C-alpha cells in the first residue's frame, strides 16, 4: 500500500516536473524570439535617427536656393518631427500595433514630403551642382537603403515571433505569459522606396 502511494507520488511528481520543464521551454523560446525582433527594431531605430539628423542639414542646404518654397521646406520639417516622435514611441514598445501603424504613417508622410522637395529641387541648376547637397544626397540614399534592409530584418523577426506564439502548444500559454502578437512595420506607399534623388551629376 505504502509502495503504491509512493509510486503514484513519484509518477505525479515526474509528470509535473516534465510539464514545468515544457512550460519553461515554451516561455524561453518566446522570450528569445521577442528579444530578436526588439533587437531588429533597434537597428531600424539607429538608421531612422541618422536620417532624422540629416534632414535639417538638407533643409538648410536648400533654403538659400529655394527661399520661395518655404511651404515645402516647412512640410519636410513638420513631417520629420512627426516621424521622429513616432519613432521614439515605437522604440519604447516595438511591435505594438498602434505605435507601428503610427510610425508607418509618419514615415509615409516624410517620404512624400522629401519626394516633393527633391522634385522641386530639379528646377534649380545651382542647387543640383552644390557639393554639400550632393554629399547629403549620397548619405540620405545610403541611409534609406539601410532602413529598407533593417525593416526587412525586423519584419522577418516579427513573423518568426508571431509564428512561434501562434503554433501549438505555445498558443495555449502565449497570452497568459504576456506574449502578445507583434505588428509588422509597413510604410505607407509614399515611402516604400527610397526617395529618388538626382541632382544631375
């Protein structure tokens, strides 16, 4: 009788121990996956900040040539400030649906404003030949490319995380452990591609 009770307790204890290890494994896997997409967003954040820092220099460079285009210049600065604010919110909580959508919207507006600025600048031959402007063009183009690659890496990491939390058995525990679905960073159409900048080299 005593041996049967002891055997039952050992079996129950063993099952509970295995179940606990299984839950720890699920939790650790989801944590690693979440940390990977947060790290991927940090790479986007670095490139976005670099671009946000370049834009005031760009506006200063063109201001003397395009003085009567102040509305366009103001729109670029306003869009840059809006995107900067959205980027800070997204960095505080990467993957959150509302912050990712706001960042995507703000980046779309910024891309559109920069596109209009570059289109207008084509009418200014002296500006197209400005050395400082050419250097800023190259830096902005390189930064836009890096943002594109970083965004792809982030979206891949978010997809991996979302898949990990949606499959059985993790799906049974993900919500309980606070592993909510992460949102991809989708930029509105105006900024899907790097602004086409050509100053007629």
